[in-house]
């Protein structure tokens, strides 16, 4: 079951009011959206964007009133807004974490605890984890694992992947886990964080171009907001948070927005006990400045 992270805090930052319209760029299980819909009743609407077709279908089956769902990437945010004629956007939300469904039920190899095909894509992209691991050269693999995974043994892991695939192609998550196990020191295998975590994160980010898509979507999110509208973003690792933090700082300097979370909001110990995936979550939020400070046009 997908439990929305930092739900109360997110709603407080977005401050949804009666009859307002919102966009949830990463609808996942719909937890945040359902709460927003309660606040914006009776006529407020939410446009939900979900790139993962399986999750998109699951949301559709729920027949949630006043919710329109689109199976696209949030990198196309402005285009979607125009196509759907969705106007007067009072708030935008990004929850950048993977859903429980993707990890536990998708069968796409997001988890190193399940022996599944190396897919790791949200949408119908051709650049699967299997393709990345079996076709990228050693230098490129090392860079991805080092930069996207912040993995200190990136060189050894990349070298081990190249060596292993000369014998046979990598096909499953357990193939990759075993290669990582052999590449890293024995002591590293018993650290608090699973030794495959960072490499899996790096390959997933590359497969979905997650950081690039976020950079593309952030300016669009500000542009589609009406003056006084709010943008809230929940990130789960330092690379995403750094992008969001720097974008907000630059936009505030240009007087486009006002930051309302000077420091990121993190989950309480109580929430972490109930929902361990909230541990790494960071929430940042802004308000779009009034029209007199706006030079951008949609």
C-alpha cells in the first residue's frame, strides 16, 4: 500500500482552497491528490500526471471525481496544460519518490530484493536498465554510477559489469546484485545501506532521465501557476534536492517566486516509524509572485 509522505506538511504548504485547481505531476497512488480534492471541493479539479502506465490504469479504476489523469511525463507539463485547457492553476505538486507499487508489484526490476528483468523504466522508453548495462562503455557506466548513485566504488563496479557481460549479458536484477557483491569490499556488504542501493538508483535515474526531466519541468511549473499560486516538491535524494534548491534560489533572486521553506521540511520520527520510506524525504515550497513581478508568459 502506498502511503503519501509528509501529507499534512504538503497540504499546509500548498494551502488548497475551495474551488481551486491543482496539478499533481506525480500522482502515484493518489494519496496527496485525494486530500487536495477534499480541500478544493465542491468544484475544484486536479489534473494528475502519471508516466507509469500500470499506475495510471490503477488510478483510472478508482473513478475519483474531479480528477483528470494523463499518462505522460511531467517534462511535457506545459503542453499537457494547454491540450487539456486546464486554467487558473493554484498549486502544483511533485512527489519524486517511487511508489510502493513500482518496487513491490511492477515486475520491472526496481528492487534489488526481487529477481526481475532489468527494465527500471516508468514509461515506454527504450533505454532500459538492461540496455544501459550491456551497451554503455566502462567510462560512461562509471560516471553514471558515481554521479547519479554517489557510489564510492563506482570504478570497481563498472569494471566488474564490463567483465561479466563479456561472458553473458546481464538480464535480471540478481545478475546485477551478484556483480556488485563481487566488486565491493566484504565490509561494505554489511553496511546499514544495502550495497546495491546506489548502483540501482543510478541506473534507474539514467533509464528515465529523471534529473534532466526535473530540470525541464521546474520552470514550466512556475510558468503555469497563477500569481500567488504555490509549488511544493518532495525529493528523496540529494541530487534532486540540490536541483530544486538551486532552482528556487535563482527564481527568488529574479523575483519570480518567494521561498516559503527556508529549510527543507523533513518527516517526524513518528511518521518514519509508521512509514520508513519517509526517512529521506525533503519538502520545499514556493509562492509565485504577483503579476507586477512577472515577465514570463506561458
